[in-house]
């Protein structure tokens, strides 16, 4: 199974939050983990924000960022091409998505087109989850609606 993870799903692999255990199980069960190249900055920014807000101690934030950066090369990365950007613009307008959320969705649709196989789209953002379903992707978690 190809599992595309948006940044909210990636963060749950490294930081203990509601849904983290299920997310880790889904990642382990997958053949390949994929995200947009832009997820690197989003995930690192999420760790830094958690540190600033006090939900992650300084050393814990450093540790999860280090672990993520060590594992990030093992993910497959969807490049942000002109085609992905154009698709993201349309998806943002259609579904009312934030910019990077639209890039995630466009990247996963592009991936599905290129590989010609189903792609499971993992997100913990309800609006993005619905947009993925409406775009014909299998959205995970399955009962997130």
C-alpha cells in the first residue's frame, strides 16, 4: 500500500498525540511512505512551534526533529512542479483549503496518476480529509468524518 502523509500525519509518527498509535501502525503496514518535499519544513516548523508553546520540552523537540531528519530520506518525495501548483490552486479554490494543504492533496493526486495505483491519503485535518475523499482518494483514518 502507498501511504501519502500530510504533515499532520507525519507529526503524529514522532510526537505522542491522539491518533499517534494508529498512525504508526498504518505507517508500518504500508509498503512506502510518501509526502511532498515541502513537508520537511512543515514538520520541522510544527516541532519548533510545539517547543515554543511548551507542549514539547526543548530536548524532546531536538530529539524528534533529529529522528525525523534521519528517517526523512526513506520517504518518497513528490516534487512541487508547475503542474502540482496549478492543481493545488484549483483544489484550494474548490475545497477552501489552505495553501500547503492544497499542495499535499495535489501531490497525492499526481502520485496516484504517475504510479497508476491507489494511494491512501493520511491526514488529521478534517477539511483536507473531506477534500481527499471528494477527490477520489481513500482517506485515512477511515472514520475521521
